[in-house]
């Protein structure tokens, strides 16, 4: 084919809205880093739930929850393309960068949503399937389309979407929810605001340009740092709560207490370092540690449960 012919084909493709997306672009639509947290916490919820699933069904359930999380990410990127385009952190995402068309992202997200919900419902139970459908709806509609652009409390209320996966994993086994599964939810729900507000302190200019009312842009950095400390004070004992309710052993409790104190210390240090590079560094350090904290807490819960249920364990 001549160069002229190739150019005409490319122009025709652009006119009809055909993207040049690669497999990697579609993977990016799934938000794989967010998906990894969803998968891990849902595994913990599934394993800790009383009873059990056949291993094959458990794998299918986790995959369905993972696909549902990816569907949420694709729908979020479809709707938020205008915001993503003006933020340095997100400008190279597939839709604002033009590698995936909005219609393709929407269709991809809807197809994955239907597939994940039907698969989970058929493989386990329809309560779990409906719960997954509600989780996708909550993230894509309640958070993305409404809360994110409307209120500085967007990440507080919208954080529920990221906290539901362990409850969905629990429901896949039991067909319902319980106080224990709500505790798994609460740990992520309270963790979400200080985690995202630490990032928002660093990226506040991005959010200002995009018109997203994140707390630092609405209430100011000082108020945001105080809120981070407040949520950290609630989070630290909440992380220990599984050991106090019999859901985990005292060994887990000691690990969670130490991790929570470290979280509190980093939040307090951020509060005291209010300007310039020290403040930015403190915010990044808290943001990075918060990821380690949540993964570590859930890993400790999982390890504690497996060890306590080994053959011959007391």
C-alpha cells in the first residue's frame, strides 16, 4: 500500500471514530493497580467467611469480582475523560490521550459489568451477584457521575465503593453479610480519606484545573491535614478491632497496633510540616505508607486465619 493510501485509511478511521487502541490500552482501562487491591481484599473476605467454596468456584468468584472492578474503572475513565485530560496524573490515560474512543470505553465497561455480575451470580449466589452490580453502580454513577464533581466529601462517601469488595467476597461464600464482613468494609472505608487526601495535597493544582472539589481546594491544606489526623485516629483502633472481636488472634492485634501507630505518626508529622518541600515530602510518605498499611493489614488477617486453621492448630 502506498503512503498516500495509508494516510487516507488512517483519516477514514479517525472520521468514523475508530481508535488505534492496543491490548495494553484496554488493560489500562481496567485500572490494574486499583484492581489488585480489590482482588486481594475480596480474597481475604472470601477466605475469612465461615463455610467455604469449592476451589474452582472460589477462583471464578474472585475473577468475576476482578472483572467487575475493571468494569468500574472503564466506566470511570469513559465519564471522566474531560477531567483526566487536564490533570498531569491522568492525561495519558487511553481515552483522553485518544487511543480509545469514549464509545469503546463505555461499551467495554458495560459488557464487563454484565459478564462479571452474571458469572458471580451463576457461580456462587445471586445475592453476591447483586452486591457486585450495586458496587459497580455505586462507583460509576454515585461516585463518578455525582459525588466527585459535587462535594468535597466525594472521597469519604464514594470510598464505600472501594470498601465493598471484601463484603462481596464474604457474600459469595455465605449468601449474605455479617458484622465481621462489615468490619472488613469499615477498615477500608475509614482508610480511604487520609489515603486520597494525602495525594490531593500534592496534586491540588491538578484538581483545581479540573474543577474537582477535593478537600484541599475547598477547605484548604490546613483543614485537610487536620481531617487526615482525625481519620487516622479512628483508623488505628479500627485496624485492631478484628483481634478484639475474636475474628483474629492477639498476634494480629499487635501487628495492627504497631502499623496503626506508624500511620498516626506520619499523619501527625504531615500536620506539623505545613509548607514547602517538607510538607510535600510528608504527604507523599503518608500516601505511600497508607498503601503498604492496608495491604499489610489484610495480609496479616489472611495469614492469621490460615495459621489458626492449620491441622493441629489450637
